[in-house]
C-alpha cells in the first residue's frame, strides 16, 4: 500500500504521494463519486485545519488565509473565478518564499483545496501535499500509521459532508450545483 511512498522518500522526491498512489485510491474514488457540493465543503473543512497548522508557525503570512477566504467567496458566487485564481496562485507562490518545505507544502495543500471550487478532482491535491508535510513533520520512518489515520479522517469527513450537505448554512453558487440532478 505504501511501496510507492517509500520509493519516493528514498529517491528524495519533493512529494511522497501522487494521484496513482495506492493508498490514495479509496479517497480518490470517493471524491469522484461524491456530490460536488460535498467535495467543495469537505475541501474547505480540511483546509481550515491545514491553515491553522500553517498559521501556528507563520501567522504573518496571510496568503493561505486569503486564498481560502476568496475561494469561499467564489463558491458562494460573490466573486468571479479570475479574482479567486489570483489568490490561489499567490498561495502557491508561498513555496518560493518560504525556506521551509513542510509549511510550503501546507500552503500548496490549501491552494489545491481552494481549487476544488473549479473542479472536484483538485481535492486530491490537498491530500498529496498535506500528507507529504505530515511525513516531514513526523519523520520518514514509521509514518504508515499516521498516514492511515489521516486518510481515515479525510474519508470520514467526506462521508459526513455527503450526508449533511443539504443541512448547511453556506449558500453555494449555481455553477457548483448545476451538474447535480437530485439535490
């Protein structure tokens, strides 16, 4: 399940996961079959925890927070995609400005979560970047348990949003709801 991750760690790759990582397959399949609104809310939910982790070390770096706020505004239809895209790209740019791989990966995870408003498959980027940061934080040995636990949290939260998506007080824009027939 983690052989590709071990190989990427050994090769000193920047990212330890990819869309093809066997350990991510269940999450990716769940994302693909999930309601788009649920995936967007899931991405915001997870990214909030990621943002808190990021800001615990870099409270003065505001681009990830602004990225998440602007993507939420986009999801509500309050701003247009080009405006949100600018903030998402600025959040991605944090990686060039921080000499801290773990926390620059968290910023990229937030940017991918924000991009989920555009396409729900961007949500997997949240996991790819955040899980890599988690391994860097906790060490490159004996990481399997912590990754399994985090993957379970991702899946549990996505299932929560699938069940509760019609009970939220977050008015999503029509462009997010347009592909849904039975909601």
